[in-house]
C-alpha cells in the first residue's frame, strides 16, 4: 500500500504565497481526506464473542436466574 500525503502541494495550489502561507483575505485550501484512516484488513476483524467469555456469561445468567427462582419459591412455600 503506497502512502499518500494528505497535505496540499504548495507549488500546485492556488492562493498560496511562497513558503505555503495564505495571503490576507484568502481562504486556505481544504484538507484532503485520509485514504489510510480506515481499517487495514477488513477480513481480519473479529467475528463476535469468543467461546469462553460467552460461555461464562451464559453460566452466570443461568445461575442468577436459578437463584431468583429459588428465592421466589422459598417465599411462596
């Protein structure tokens, strides 16, 4: 991937004085977008939760649900 300089080239940009400064009353050139700002390899992104954390969360939710169910049953009986 080649690197593209996002800064305008002073010798090809109108309205710039020598050295790249802008004369009074002149609007400076807009900056260009950064083509390399996004993800480098979209196929390398994660596809979701790993199995271990997801299993741990599910077990924790089931234990809390069983605890609430047991507490509710103890109040009824």
